[in-house]
C-alpha cells in the first residue's frame, strides 16, 4: 500500500494529485496550460544562454516574441507541459476524484474545471473556502467556461461542497468511518476562521490559501498553496514545532520568494521540496529553499517535468520525468 503525490508540469499554475492507498484520489488545484507563455519562454531562454541579459531586456521592452519552443529544443530544452485532464484520464481510467481542493480563487488554480466536468470527472466533494473575491470582475473570455464550471461545483451540482478550516475533522479526509483518526490523513494547517475573515477584509487571496498537511505510512507532506508571510506566521504560531516537520514540501506560490517564510522552513526541513513553476520572473526563491532541504534537493517542474513521490511504510521515493 502506498500514497503517491503527482506534481504535474502545467506551466503557469498548479496541479497536484494525491493518490491515496484506498484507491481514491484528490486533486489540489488545476491548470490546463497548453503552451509555455511568453514570460516562461523568456526565462528559459535566459537560463539556457539562448538570450543574453541585454537581448532579454531589449526583446521584452520592444515586445518582441521570445524564442519558440522549437528554438528552445534546439538549445536542449525538451520538457513538455502536461494536460492534467488527459493525465487523470490515463492514470485513473475515468474514475471520478473523491475530492477537489481549490486552494484559493485564482484562475491559475482553476483553469481546467470545465474540462474535468466535460470528461465526467466532477469530484464527489469540492472544497472551496468562503471568500469575497469578485471573480467575474475583469473576466477574460477564455476563462468564462472555467468560471461557470466553478459556479456549478460551488453550488453543489455534482456533489458535496465543504469549507473545512484549521481544526476541522471529517469522514475520509482525516477520520475513518468510526470517527477515529485516519482516513486520508489530511490536516488543514491554514487558514483559520480568523485568517479567512482578515483575508476577505483586505482582499489577500494568497494568504487565504489552504495549506495542507498529509500524513500516511509514517511520512508527512505539506502542500503550501500560494500562502505568504501572513499565513505562514499564523501556522507557526498555531502549531507545535514538531507538528510542522515534514518529509516532502510543495513550495508555496510557485517557489517565489514571497512564499518563503524562514521560521516555517526552519521547522519543516523536508527531504525534498517541489516547485511548481508559474510566472515568476526574477522572483525565484529556490536558493532559499535549498538551505533548509536535505541535500539541497529542490526540484522544479519547469526543468524536471512531472514529479512523482511515493510514501510506503517509512520509505520515501521519488521520480522525475526529465533529468536536469
């Protein structure tokens, strides 16, 4: 029996799938990006020496298109984006997810909801924090199908709608059928009710994020959503230091420095940190995570493609689609 975490390379956004040892699975966020955006191609080109610092500045300031993917391939970059719905269909053979957890109401965490529903993959349970964000404001045409899908899920058209917060207990996510500890081993580190109210007051949607702790087979993973300093400070204050120790960390806010909170990392000290790379020009905090990760093992989906980590009994293994 194993619990497996699938960190998908979805470009500008997030998608993590937890494959539980009872055969059910959880989707945490989704983004069905089909191509590298301009900023990503610029960043990759600069990292690989395809563009010099001066050329990068000139191209961006003049709104000149970055190198194409084929040009990046010629330079040695071969990592392709993953369509998460196709991946789910292949991996789970059309089985509906037990739950979908929307960490917070930003589109790079919900693009793909419409495709999930169209493929018969609407979740049995939908987690959605209470928020005051006016998602429909400045809605782009291409996001309308996913917004409508979000509305249908949020009103319970396909299953249960839950809004658990720190301290919540429930069947399957952290309790078994007899009400005892177990289930899928999911604990909500953040937000608290107080933090939700604060984030709604100030429109702070990143710190509203679900931060999840998943414990199984004697091992622990923490998934950081897009949480920033306010949320991490709340987490550190609300928990004992030992409660934050983990084996696997998904860096918050796509590995940006804004999601790095040193007091929390000093307690977590994971064996491995995974960075789901979205749009983050000049804000990468990977070097900070390396200082607190065993053997500096920080892997990015941008350079390693899909990353899979498996928890067996006190045994932690990982795979990456591409070596880098």
